[in-house]
C-alpha cells in the first residue's frame, strides 16, 4: 500500500525529465557494472524505480534540467493552483486509503465497533464535508450541499454512538466521542502537509532555471569555459537537494499522515542503558574502600 503513493509523491516532488533520465542511467550502470553490498543494491534499485516516476512527472511538467520543454501538461510557473489542487487530491486519496485500512484491520480482528469508530465513520465525515464544500463553493448546488451535510452529521453521530458502545462508562464514552470528533481539526494539518508535493516540485525546477539563467548572463567566452563547469556543479547540487528532499518528505507523508490513520505499533519500548545502583562504592586514593 505504500509503494504507489511513494512512487507518485517522489516523482511529483522532483519532476524533471533530465534528472530522472540521469538517475535511470546512473542506477542502471551502478547495478550492472559494480559489485555492491546487498543493502546498497536495494537502495539503487529503489532509485531506479523512482527515476521512472521522475521522468513521467518531468514530462507532465515539461521540465528538463530547468529548461521548459515544448510540450507539457502542466506548467509549474502558470498552473500552480492546478498543481496545488492535484496535490490535495492525492493527499485525500491517501488519507481515505489509510482510513479504509483502519476499518479493514479492525474488521479482521472482529472489532466492528472500532472499525466504524476509527475508519469508516471518518471516511463518511470527510466525504460529507468535501461534498458539501463542492456543492456550496464550486457547483452552487443546495441539494449537493445538503447531501454532504447529512452524510457528515450521520457519520459524526456514528462516532459518538460507537464510542459510547465501546466504553464501560457510557458518559465517559460520550465525552470521549466528542474528543474524537475534535480530532477533525488535525485533518486540516494533514491536507496542508500534502502541499509540499507542489512546493518541492516547483522550487526544484525554479532553482534549476535560475542556475541556467545565471550562466546564461555570462559572456560567451566565460559561458563555454568556466560556465560549463559552473552549470555542472550547480545542477549537481540541485539534483542532490531535490532527491534528498523528495526522499525525506515522501517518507514523512507515509509515516505521519498515512500510518497515523491505521497503524498501531507493537514490540517493547526502547529503554537505553542507564545506571541503576541504589548504593555507590567510592575508592579513596590509598586504595581502600569506603562504602556509602
């Protein structure tokens, strides 16, 4: 379940055809020509897969080493609101998938109350809010707005009901349900987190274009001598920063926004070694022992 999201998110945050092609060549050569430890091979294999997504998104954005290609679907400099909307759509799909997994996992455990309370009801609340917002702000449809509001209210009541049914104290369960509903505010932060898909994709291409412009302003003699070295160094730096940022932030979206909806950790708590003596022994300079 992580693979398709990580693949799409990484490519969207790098989104450069030239960078993706360079990644594909470098990882393929490294895997074929070098004898590497198993862990390094797996790491290169991961980036080989990610290079395909980067190439595809580079074609969508029409960017290659910061140069605008003649054909593209979305221009980062002109269609940034469309890219932002697309980021929110991908975020919504991942959040709904996480809530579905929460419900599915609890159904597997035959904990049907938790399946409704932690998964399916929240899907209904979010879907109802989105439908109501679509009807009120986009389509100007009172019917659609009413349908969304009813769906959200019924789903919220389901959260309250299941909290009461699953608690020993019914009054405590009711207030716990209210507290759970207050958690809807956290979903605002979750959706905002997916704006990084737009921000990193646009910033990487803009920085690459700025480097190209910087070298382009140099006199012809310098441009084709020192300028070549400079552009290679600057583009190399931008590639490194773009790949590092995409690698980290795509993982963050998985482990924070996605896992937070359905994953429950297990195992033993990490307790580092520490002194546990109740009594301490002190040794004086003469070699004798004084016990305290």
